[in-house]
C-alpha cells in the first residue's frame, strides 16, 4: 500500500516546518460590503482548518503567536494591518484551546 504524503506548513512564529494538522490557521476573510466602500476584513483563528480565505499558520504555543506579532509576519503574509485587540483575542482563544 502506498504511503500518503503529509502536508507540511511553516509556523510564522518560529519558522519551523510542521505537519499541517499540528498548526493553527490564522484566516483573513473578506466581509461583505457595498460597492465603492473600502474593503473590510475579519482576522480569526481557524481551529478546524476548513474556513475559506487567505491563511497563515502558527504553532499552538502562544509564544509563537507573540513572535509573529512582534515581527509583523502575519500582517505581511495576510497583506493587511492587524489591530492589537485582534492579537489579544487570538491569544485568549489559543490559551482556552490548549
């Protein structure tokens, strides 16, 4: 029987490669708005890995999220600015789900 390939992803906090299922996905989804209006985005954690939108991966450790925040890696990958309260909310969600 043929072995299945395990998809690997890079953590934005520690820059190490891990199997996709071991990481948490941070997703940028576009919110619906009227024409001519500036586009708005929602940044959230995707614990299932199935939400649609542009994504980046972080280890399940809050230290990696803090490192990614400090170096602004998530903002670069997701191509938008992320407010501090969004990072705080993501940290709370990660500590609740550990």
